[in-house]
């Protein structure tokens, strides 16, 4: 088993070994101290060039990659759909080849189409980070989620992770299922049958030990970690449930519903949150919530990813 991360790209958690995941997390922990300093900057990636291409909106991922890169002294640049020459008809692949000619070290790509970062990684020598591709994977999110659980529980091995909500459209769920099962957790998925169709899940998660339940109140008392997913209304072409009110009633998490939960259950959400739909304000802002810890950990994890990939081929 690979114990050090030596890949050119970070495209998904599915293709990583436990050793590679642990390697990234160890480096992330070592960068935490930089984020606590008065002057939050080290020269580690001086002279490295990082280009972000976000073709879908983002607050957390885009900003934390940018903050991470700047704290490591890399030069950062970003391009978006509306400001690039793609509006004049240039293809994405031609855009990449032209940017590649400017000799960057890393591309960070978010795109609505699953598989785009993989395609780009196969045609460029530049390291590619998948910052979320369609409904496929969001690897840096799963890594920061692992780090957050490690912080609060010490270990992931044997923990019961309950993922609730729009699993069908969620790249966060997919990456986390790979990440947590590889690290020894037991994963249960819960949501309305329309957003958790058994035939689709069997194809997606073959080889993993995920359980599926439609009984949220029955599953909550067993859970150590509750990961609530955003209802991805922008990806829902069909009507998957009668109304937001009904969804919230059946699958929304509120403090009344958590009364039967374990005392040390922690509640996570990748953000952005539909406040009052999948999570109530009393839970978001309550004692069990580690949602902002996830955001804080995003910076250290992304520093580690950039450090490993941008240093490739350089002397450490
Ligand atoms: N969790 C996450 O990917 O958030 P953003 O869409 O704001 O980046």
C-alpha cells in the first residue's frame, strides 16, 4: 500500500489508499501552526504558480485554496466562465493548453460536468486538483471532513457516520463514503427514496460497506457523526419530493430530532446550508455543530494538497 502521496493530481478519494490519505492529513496538521501565527506566511511555495478555474460558484473551496496558496507564498491567478475567452467560443481544452503554455504548476478546477478534471489531467503535465466535478467527487472536502472528525473523536476507526439528505446529487457524499470507509468507519446513508435510489447506489458504491435506511429517527441514536447534505436544488431537474416543507418535516435535522442522539454526536455540513430546510438554526449554531471547524480545517488541508502537488519534481 502506498504510504506517501506521489500522484501528479488529486482527482478523487476513490483512487487513494489509506496511507495516501493519512499522509495528506499529517501534512495538514503540520501547517496548522502557520494559520495561528500573527504573520500567516511561509516561503514554502515561493516561485510556484497556481491557476484556479471555477466554472461553478464557490465560497469555501475557492477562498480556502487561495488563502492556502498565498500563505505558502505561491502566486495565484483565477479565471471564470464570464471573464475568459470561452465566452467567445474557445473550448475548455484549448483554454487549458493555452494556460499550460504559461507554465503554471497547479490547476484547481471546479466544473459542473463529472469527469472534467480527469480529462484535463490526462492531457496536461500540470498537476490538477479536482475542486468538485458535477455529482462525482469533491476530494478536498472529504479530507477536511476527516480531519475535523479526527480532531473531535481522535480516530475514525469503528465510528458510525450517518449521511443524511440529497445523496443522489452529492459529490461530497461520494468522496466521504470513500474516505470514511477507507479509514475504517461504518457509513449509513439516509434520505427520501427518490434521492437515495438503491439500484443507483449499488453501482456507485460497489466494494464499500454502506448501509441504506429511509428511517431517519431510527438511525440517529446509532450515529457518532451526523453529516447533513445540502439539498442541491440547482441539480434537480425533476421533482424529488412534494415541497421543501415536507422534506424538512421528514428529513430536516433539528434539536428535537437529536434528543435521542448520543451525547457526543457531532453535526457536520459541507456548506452552503439551506438554513431551515436540511438543518435548523438551533442545530447549526448549537453545541454539537462543528461546521465552522470544517471551514477552518479546509485551509490547512488545502495547504497540504498544494504543498504536495506543487513540490512535485522540486527538491524538498
Ligand atoms: N463545501 C463547498 O464546496 O462549499 P463551496 O461551494 O462554497 O466551495
